[in-house]
């Protein structure tokens, strides 16, 4: 199957919304509302990068270029039709936004070519 690549694991903080812990509507009990929203206030201490306010997403937090496009140690390629599968070897595929009929064709062809489908959990092909 595909060769697994070891990517370096770095300690990266969770980037959470400003004051998420103070108000229910900002995600105190609802995790999906805690996700990052940039601070927009004029005198917002978070926006001004004051000490003790948590980290903001910046360019330096990104993954290294040789480790990008790897999911679970397997290189990933987005596929939207059967023709795009031609010439692929030792990679994992991500099926793009397509209908059920085309998805079933891609899954069948990828199975024949022994390619790993990385987003198989999405909309299983109906038989």
C-alpha cells in the first residue's frame, strides 16, 4: 500500500474565540461556537496581543511544506471524476463534491486500483 510519512509533531495551541468562557452564546457550553473568530474591537486586548490573552493564528503556526497534503501519513489527492484516477499510485484519494452516481464509480475504480479513500466516511456509495 502507500508508504507512511512521519510528520513532525509540534505543540500548537487551540485557537479559541475571544471571551468564549464568559458568555453562553460565545460557546461556554457549545463547543462549535468556541472556534476562532478574529477580535474586531478598537481596544480589544486580544487583538492588541496583550500578555496572558492566548495565541492568535499567525503564519508561523502552519505545517511545514514537506508535511502538507498528508493525512494519516498518506499523501492525499482530490479526485472529482474517474479520469483523474489515471496515473495515481501509492496515494490516498479524497473524493470531491460529486453526486452519488459518480461517487459510486470512483469508489469502484479506486477499489480496483487498490487506492485508499481517505474520506470514505462521507456519504457511503449506495448499492
